């Protein structure tokens, strides 16, 4: 049974790009080419004054400044789009879950297949996001590729990588909670109030982002898979559905562990910010001293 779902429009977030350029200034690449190859203002009577001013005094050569977007920028856009699409798919799957757990006597095999298919798609999207995020650290951060890459470019890429990893972690934790609730409903188990609030968006999923919580989900799901193998064969259809959900939870738990190495703890972030502020104060003091020295040399030459 097909279910029509209104998807949210796909948007592009530029927050990570803004933060990366705010924290560090990307180095511009400078290339020198023949003046005649790109622009010959002398042969163009309609060329404006602004165009003439950008041409070098040397009639044979001109300097062309080009800022080429780093490779990780395209990867970041792909991850942002994937996160939005995955969130929409989770919302659609959540509606299917709510419909499927309602009592009924009709054949629901089509619903079960659709739920299983969408669950697999969402899990694959999380894996793809994880693969893309890992590519940020492996990709070259300058063009043309340079073995001595700018430290600012590397820092920007690392900041974006961590921010994206944190977003994927948060979304995967939400999906893991929804999967656990759905599995408990199928088994007729009681749902904890905290899980219900997280799944409905009334509470933060930060508590589900702890390593102990992930480990607990993984162990419980593996135990569930083991129990299903020894279950009554007459319940094979329902057990198959529960087994697929348990496999999804295990896969998400493993994904969380992989992403954990890319995300900095909040305390470490604060320590890093404090250190950078201290270094900024030191640099400002050095700059003031240099200005005082320069003033002492300039003042005698320009008496007032």
C-alpha cells in the first residue's frame, strides 16, 4: 500500500562554510598568464575604465587572481543535502510505523515490505554520509594540489568535518530511538517516557549520544537477534520484521562509534576556544609594541 508523503523542500545550509571562513582565511591562488590570452583591452574600444585598471602595466603579462573552492566544500554540500533528505525519509517512515502498529485484520505484507525498504534506504544514507565525511580529511584542500597545504585550509576542513559528523550523529540517534520504540511496540513492551519525548521532538537526543547508551542499544539488539533465532517458527513473519529493525539499530550503533572519533567533546572545544582567545590577546600586545616602536621612528620625520 503506497503512502503519499509531503516532503520538505531541499535547502542548502551555508553555516559550516561561514564558520570555517570566519575561523580561518583561505589562501588565494595566484596564476600568471599571457595578457593576450585572456583579455586585450587595447583591441576593445568599448572596454571600460574599470577593466583597464585591472590590467598590469606590463603589456605582455597580467596577474589573474582566482579563488577556487576547496574539494571539501562540494562534499559538505552533498552531506547537507543528504541530511535533509534523510530527515524527510525518517518522518515518512515514522508515519508508516504509526499506521502499521494499529490493530487490523487485513494483509499488511505490502506495508511491511515498504517499511523494510525505507529502513534500508535510510541506513544506506547514513553510511553514505559517513563515507563522504571521511573523504573530507582525505581530499586535497588546495588547487593545484600542494604537499605544503595551508594550515588554515586544513583547519577549515577539519572544522567542517566535525560539524557534519555531529549533525549526522544527532540525526542517527533520533532514528535509533524511533527504531527502538517501533520494535518495542511490535513486541508489546512498554515505551519509556524519555524515548517518547525524544521521538516526538519534545526532548533533546543528547542523552542517546552517550557511548554507554549506544553500547546498551547494540547489546540489546544483538540479544534480540539471538532470541529470534530460537523463536517459534509460526511467528516467522513478525520475527523477520523485528530482526530487520534490530539489525538497523546495530548498524546505527556501529556508525555512531565510527563518527565519535571525528567529533570533539564539548570540554575540548571550550578549551580550544579559551586557548585561541589567550593567543589573540598575546598577538594584540605584540602588535601594540610594534606600533609604539614604529611611531618612535616616524614621529621625528613628521614634526607637528
